[in-house]
């Protein structure tokens, strides 16, 4: 491995952190607006449900892989390093897009449109993260 | 009018459905050949023996006349003819898309809450209907969503929801829609009995869906306010009668 190339272990950690941070940020916004009575319990339930169902596959896979692979050694190939970078960039892009539908709730957005958009855009952009993450983890177990 | 007043009174006394005008007596849209030049349609009527005629959404007119209407949507105008008895009919004027503002009594009673009954004395039925219309439109600044007659003769005004002050609840906005139900007076009665109801909805800061507010704490002052206006709207001269 070239000097400066992140190890697989580190990238897995960053990837898991990215997914967890964005997931909890989404939930934090939902809880914040609910506790301030900006939405009712019915809409809160709907919002949490759609966030949960959109994130569960990726967060589950990334976190399980991270905690289930403690004993693996660091990767040494350039190909694996580039795969990990693509996985990181795609994950950040996907999460930023999804967060962009929740953040407006803190200003003037409506929960109904956020639920609609997250439910539609999340699965629509799954091609961006699902294959990349799959390939990255497949490569890192080689 | 071809229906004899005697037979009309009998029908009222028997407690049957309100008297409808027969096909020949219905007010109608004047044909272009009638010589009335206007961009919209014209409703014509001719009831020389009546006292007054009320046309929904417009007001009270003399027994014989015509009025130009130019609705954006297909609109059903209810025409109330007041003579010794009260008759009603409808005219459909075709505008653009059709609009159905009718609400059945069950919906009115379940959605429009906190009913308050009032009584107006010394005013004619058609004059009172116009007064309700004016009060809602001019004083309450509400637009009328629907105006129609229920099968048993109660005349109904339903207003479009209008924003109201949310008071201390800054995270919520409220809106109100009024329903005013005016009972058709029985023959010889000097009183007009009416009731006011309100449907109040709210939504929180980050919601776009409106939810119905439960009865009745917030309803009472709002319904009370309209009731007071309607009762005060009867001019003193008429109230003395």
C-alpha cells in the first residue's frame, strides 16, 4: 500500500461513522420538531418510519460489517483503496441529499413533503450506494 | 305563480318537504334572444304575486326581474320566492369546471360543532337570508363556499375556511369555516329560527394537513361572535315590529 492510503479498517470506521451520524441527525431533527410541537405524533411516527426504512439496509450492513470484522488485517492494494474512496464519496452524497429533505423542517418546510421526498428519493438513489458499498465490502474481504 | 297559495299552505301544514317550483315556474337563464346583452348569463324570474325573491350568493330582488351572473365554475343558484308561502327552485349556470358545495346534514352536524340557536323577529325570510349573506361576506370577510337548501327546507350557508388569530399558540395556525342554517318559517310565524356552527381546524408549524379541532372551548367565542353579529344585524326599526 502506498503511504497515506487509508487502511481498510479505517475506511470501514469512517463509513460506519458517516452512516450513523447522518442517520442519527435525521432522527434528531424528527425528535426536535416533535418535541417542540411543530408536528403531531401521527406525522412524527410517519417521519421516523420512513427514515428508518430508508436507512435500515445500509446502516445495518455497514455497522454489522464493521463490528463483525475486527480481526481482519489492513488492505494493501491500490484497487481496494480506490474502491473505499468511491464508497465514501457515494455514501456522503446519498446522505447529504437525504438530509436536504429533512433540514428544511427546521425552517419552513412541511413534514408531509419531507416524508414524500425521502420515501421517493431514497430508494430512487439506492443505485448510488448499494452497489458501491457491496463492491467495497466484497473487495475488502478478498 | 301557478301553484295556488292554498295548496301550498296545506303542504306546509302537513309538514312535507318544502314546496318546489314546478318546471314552468322555475327561474331560468334567459336565452340570447331575450335581448339581454351581457358577457355572462342572465337569470330571469317573473312572480308578480310574490313579495320578494332571494337568489343565493347575490341577494334580494323584486318579484319580477333579471340579474347577470358570471360564475367561473358551474354553479347552482337557489332561488327562494317569498309570498304568503315560501317556494324554492334552482338554476344551473354553466361556467368552467363544475363545483359541488353541497354538504349533507349528517356532515354538517358532525363537522360543524358548537351549534348556537338564534331567533330573528320582524324580518322577512328573504331579507334575513340576504342579511346573513352580507354579514358573512362584508363583516366577517368570509367567502361563501356553498349555499343550498336541505331537503326539509333549511337554508344553509357554508363559508370558505378563513385564518383566525391563534392567540398564545404560536406554533399552530387556525382557520374557521362557518355554517349558518336558517329554518324556513312556518306559515304565519313572525320569527326566523337559525343556528350557527363552526368548523375549526388547526395545523402545526411544520405540517400542511389541517386537523379538526375538538369541541368546544375554542368554538364558543367564535360561534358566539357570529351569532351576535347576526342578531345585531336586524335593524332597530325591523326589530321593533
